[in-house]
C-alpha cells in the first residue's frame, strides 16, 4: 500500500496543481483508451463497480499491524480491470476517501499517480509473467509485490520532488524516513500479495472469463 | 503435482516474500511502533502536537475517516453492484 497520508497544506499550491494536472491528463488518457479500445461493455462496468466497492471498503480499514497499516487492492484492480479502468477506479476511491476524511483533497492528484503506478505495474508484471507459464497464484502474488514496491518508490519520489512546507528536515533525512516507511508498507504488501494470489487463483477456477489473460 | 514452471514461480514468489518481510521487520524495528499518520509525519519531519487517539475498533481493526459516511458509501456500493450484476448477467 502506498498512500500519501499528509494533510492539505503539506505541499505547496504549485505542486498540488502539478500532481492534479498530471493525474487529470492520465485519467483523460485512460478514458480515451477505454473508448477507443474494446469499448466499455456492461461486463466491464460491473467488474469495475465491484472492484471499486472492494477497494474503497478495504482502503479505509486500518489493520493492527506495525502500529496501523491498510491494504488498497490496487494490484488486484490492475490484474482484473487493466490500467485504463484501474485509473478511473483509483480516482473514485481517492475522491471518496478524501470525502470521508482519509487523506487531504489536495493530495488526491498525487495519490492517484501513486496508485496508478501500482495498478499499471501490477498489470504489466502479471501479463509479463503470463509468458512464463508459472502458476496463477505466484504470478498474481509477484505482480502485487512488484506493483506495491514501485508504488512506494513513486510515493517517495512525489514527496521528495514536492518537498513539505514548514519542515526543517533535509531531503536526505526525508528520504531515510520515507524509506523506513516504505519498508514497513511492504510488510502489508506481503499479506496483500497472498490474499490477491488466492483471489485471482479462485477467479481463474470459478470464472476464468473475468480474467483478462 | 506442481509442474517445473509452477515450482520455479512459487520459489521466486517465496523469495520475494522473504526479502520484503525481512526488510519490513527491519524497518519497523528501526522506526518503532506508531500509527500510520504519526509514521508519515515522523518520516517527513512534521512535528504534530499530539495525535488524536482513535477508537481501538474491533480486534484492533478500525476505520480511517468518518465511520457513518463510510457505512453509507459501502451500502450504496453494495446496492449499485447488485443492480449492475443483475443487469449485466455476469
């Protein structure tokens, strides 16, 4: 899980705008891709709705592990929905999360970029591992770990590039602190990898038509 | 039984799990026990006066943000998904 848990005001208005604009451009590309590609059929909408519901519900649940962490199911969104649908789902989840007080409104743009990294990386890894004919469980689980690892790197990059207002800490100290945080995050990524591995394996047995390949 | 590729895939996955779990425990031991917001503030150097003590929840699991809004949104999602599922005949 990588989610920037900073309140509004931590980033300057300039950086909040930059991340928002980038996120809007990417979401526009996702929508364009969805319309130009296979199109949006009722099956895709239903799967997207279910992924949205599951991701939102899980995203808000703080687990009693390492002092408090949460899963976000972004790799599962990538594996089942693909990056285009996934981009729209993470935008909705982040907006609804901010609406109930989990994360700042200004952070939505940056968080969408971080979550889209996870969605795309997990999707790409899952697809790539498909060529090696390894089991679905290992394929999905490895895709989750790689996706969440890259998501944490994206999160660190966004914070280091933006800087945080009102702190005296140097970028090096911040990198050290954020690396420890990312390390802790990867603990819950292990749980998420095993859970997602089982979910995708089950879907493959019960409803193989729901998997994109 | 497992095929060779399955075994190799599971082994790679197992190694990844071990590596990330070790890193995670090492990071936790170094940074100490703290909540998610506190861990973030500490990482970037924000000195919050005192973190609000949230409810202990059920078996330590609790909801971030407003619980009532969360319940309303999840309920709305369940209704929407049920309608979509019936209409799409998935």
